[in-house]
C-alpha cells in the first residue's frame, strides 16, 4: 500500500512540475505543446508510476489486487492533480487559459484555416475553465492508471 501511495504522490508531483515548466517557459501558448505534448508526457509518467508500483507488489499481489492498485493510484494521483491544476490555473497562472486560446487561434490563422473553423475553435476554448482543465487531468489519470494496470497486471502479478 505504501508503494501505491508513494507512486501516486510522485506522479502528481511530476505532472505538476511539467505543468509549471510549460507555463513558465511560455510553451502553453503553443497548441502542439499544451495539448498533445502535455498529454503524452503525463501519460508516460503515469504508466511509469503504475509500472513501478505494480512491479514492487508483483510478488504478493494477484491480478485483481494489481488492478486495484492501479485504480488507487489513479484516484489518489487524480485528486492531487486536480488540486494542483486548479491552483495553478486559478492563482499561479491566471492568464494561462486566455494565453492558450490566443496561441491556438494565432496558430490556426497562420495555418490558413478558414475563419469559420477558427471561430468554432474560439467558441470551444471559451468553455475552458480551471475546473474543466483540472477535471480532464483527473479523468485521464484515472483511466490511464486503470488501463495500464489492466495490461501490466497480466505480467506483474503473483503467479
């Protein structure tokens, strides 16, 4: 259990550090970084944390327990990521969402997208709030942890 909690806390801390680094460097204004780039980095960190925890418990845990370990990592890390993302987007980087929107619209204009597509994207991005962004991270963390554990648990379990 200690390993699972440690993995979840380390995962949340690393994802938070990546989020801070992206915002401090201004890369959040680049839609290729704040969207797919961040998601890929967060997912890889998530899978590494799940692997580490499941490997540490492999000698004593069967498949069902390993699946539960992955789910617990997702719940704990997801809650911590929600809190950190909400605090970062609300208090530390309050202009971040507006800057993301501006960067995305500029990117679309530079790519020669029709005005209708740009307007549609602008309307969609206006719906972004610190809560919706944080909730996306929470949901993504949980399901990545669960899916990762479902696959890794086949191999990393008591036999």
